[in-house]
């Protein structure tokens, strides 16, 4: 611990905690054990009418359009075993790479467990990847096969097939492509069901070791060509253990604190190709016996919902309703007819923080809520217990708002190279605006030599680049020894992974993110200078925009004129930029008499009123070279 404060009891409790989920086996063995423990529990929920699935009634019952179907862990395990046997029969062996090129859906999870159980290595491809990107992401790992979602994804792969060494293609949905090396997922399943033997399946699991490679996940490539991060079974498995110790149903936890337990309902929106979603919404949920509900996009969550919505969720997309617990603390209640959200300390949350509650018609007040947020209360069974924030930073004020509503948001931090979880905010002590505390068995170190702490405001603890070491840290990049060597540094005989993030550590080990080390400017004098503080204000709260990037209405835009934004605009104007359409754009002024004098005269006159004000408001002006119609007001 960084400071001398007494160590909280929950940290000792989570280090000692163990249960049937915590283990040191492979991912295939982990899922098989969970399937046996939770055989009768629902494992996956899927929506009818969304896909043209090739897995027919003999495998998965077809759900009516807009309705939901469910399969149990026992049935899911049978499908995974048959898919593993089918992949083995097609030639997939130990350490063979198989690409997964599809959006988030139930077949993604089935194929992932199927390939891993067969002894293969899964390399992920984002569903939006272009043919050129697909060629690199399948050629660099020398993939032997690929599973695609539909005919469109198959077409992108076939465009570059001459540059690849693929033995066969598997398509999840119906396709009109007629080739001997193109198989439907149904045919792979049926092939495996015909040749499946339990002893052979168990031998495939036994021959894999926790140190064997499980997956290759490629970085975004923002600083160069994407690098394939090697993640072993132990990397993923240890991260499941660490998340379980922090978020599991430990006996020392208060019963009102959220925990991930058997039967918990989970919903995922992020791509499963994303390492966080794959760990938190996939491996962790299924190891814990949860009900995974995978959504391709927010629109697919619409329609008729089942009786009990999810209690554990991924990143909240626009339009997703956050359901309040009907038995929430009375001090955390909704005030009025949906006009304001009242948080635990009595302050109002939402847009109207400086006004008293109003009574407005429901249709009008709904427009004044934060975008995408609706709430329900008093509906039995409709509970959202915990929400994992990932994929980007979350506004501290927004996080506090959700906490006041009774919806626990646990912010965390991680990278692809750390499998990915490094820190999680403990449910016992959630602190909005922080990254949380390192999970069990993860050691962190602050390298203060890379940055000048005086360049940052409100820094109280050690500040520098975050270094990480633990069982969840990658062993390196695929076929790239140079970048692998540069990514690690040796200190006191230990190899530490350099995250590239500037982080502050508090006295009680909470981490606070500040910036990326690559964005720090190194002057000719050798001094490291952090980007000015106003840049973050301009980036995070652009004038005329909401937190979600949408245009604000005029009355809301006026309320957003906070002191820090005024300071940011002043800096922008001093540098030749000004607000236009909610963005900071260059302002070009022509030299000449009379240009800009009208604006100065109007400012000197003071308040606009009477005919002069009307003349000013109705005079047409040119904006970006086009004539703007007169304002009818």
C-alpha cells in the first residue's frame, strides 16, 4: 500500500477467497466444469428474427420474431462439444489458428469455446474490417481456417483468399456460395455429432496446458501496424480468478452489494473481438454460471423483453433503458414525474443541477433527461444490479448520477496486453473518477522519471507511467521480438510491462488516470511537458454538445457555460479558433474597413432591444460561404 493507512478488511478477504470458479485450468476445462455445475441453468438467450441462422431446430429451437429463446448450460455444452469434434474432423489441431470474423452473437461464443476445446487458437477480426484489414489479420498469424458471420463477411475474405493459406471457411448464416471448402455452421455441428466420442473430447482438453496459447488479439494499430498480443489460457484464467475475487459472492460482502453469482443475467454490446468484452461478458460470466445475452447492436435489444432483464451489463449504448431496483433505498428515489433524479446526498442529478424541480408533462420531461436514459420503478423483477464501464472514460458526474439511482457502475482499467483487467473499483468503496484498486496478484509501479508532476493540476500522490506485472500480463507480441522487448523493462529482477499511461496513485492504492505518455511533449531542453489542461476540457465538453457528442438544444447550451468551458473558449479564441456549430473551427477574417465593426458596436450598445434588436436578428448573414435565411424570430 502506498500510504500508512490501515489495509481495508475487504482486501484481505478477497485474497483469501476461493470457490468452485477459481482455478488453474484451461478455458476449455473451465467452461466444461461450469456447464456440469450449472447444467439446468439458462446459459444463452437469443432473439428470433434477427439472423438467418444455419443452426436449425435440431440444434437450437427457432424463436418467433421479436421473441426470445433460451438454451441451458447442458445444451450449450453439447453444442460446443459437437463443434469441437467438427473442427477436429476438418483438420484443426493443437495450436492451429482459426479466425473469428463476426459481430457479437451467440454463435460467436459457441465457436470460441468450440475452437478452444479442440485445441486451436482463436484470432479475432472485427466485423467492420475491410478486405485489406482482413488479409493482414488472417495472414499475419497464418490462420488455417476462418469462421465468418454471413455472405458479406465471406465475400471480404474471398477477395483476398489468394494472399491467405486457409483450408476451409465456415459461415454462421445461410449463404448462396457453393464451394467445396465453404461449410455452414450447421454442417460442422452435424459432422462433429456423427464422429463425437467423449473420451476423444476429454483428451483434447487434457493435452492443453495453461501455458499454451489461447488467443491472438490485435491492437488497434494507432501507432503503426497492429500487433498480435499473445494471450495464454493462464492469462485469461487468472484474470477470471481476479475478477471473481473482487466481484464474486464473498461471505464478507454485505447482502445489498452487487456480486456476480450463478444465474446472474448479463447483457453484452461491445464486440466479443474486444478483449474486455471477451473476458468480462464471456469467460467471466460463463465461468460464474451466468445467463449471457449477446447483442449485435443496441437496436437488437428492442422488442418484447423477457420477464427479467439483465442484472450485469456491458457499456451502455444510446437508447438502452437503465432499470431501477424497485426496492432501492428511499433516499435514492426519483423526484416528481420523471423530471429529476435525486441522488443519495440530496443533490439533483441530470441536466438541471441549478434549478428547483419542475412539474411538466411526461412527454416534455422525457426530452430533458440525459440522452438514451429512461427509468422505470415499481416493476417487480426489473433490476439492474451492476454495470461494468469499459471501452472509454466515463464522466465522473455521470457515474455519480447512476450511483445515486441505485445502479452500481464499477469502473476499471486494463489493456489488451493484460488480458485485460488491471484494476476494478471495489463495490465496497466505489469512487467515481478513479480506476479502482489493482486486483489480486497484480503488482503496479509508478515510474515517476518519465513526466514532470508539476505540469498536472491537483496531484497529491505519486505520478508517472504505470508499470504492471502479474499472471495476466502477456508474454509478448506475435512474431515481433523488437516491440516485445521495448514493451517491458526490468527493475530489481522483475519484468514490468509499460502501459504508456500517466497514472496517479493515492495513499490507499486507488489509481487516477491523467494522460497518455505518448502525448507528453519532450522539449529540446529535455523537459517533459504535459498537454495543457484546457485541451481536455475542449475535447470532453465541446461547446453546444452533450457528453454523447449530440448537439444540445439552445436552452441547454446556455446552461453549459461553466467557468472551465469559458476559459477553454478564451484559449481557443486567442489561438485563432472560435465556436461554430458546436465545434472549434478556424475563424478567417478579411482585412478592410467596417469588417467586424457591427459586432463591436452592438456590444457597446449593451442589451439588444426594440427595433434595433429585431433588425440585427433578421438580417441575413453568410455562414461558411452560404447565405443563411433570416431568423423568423
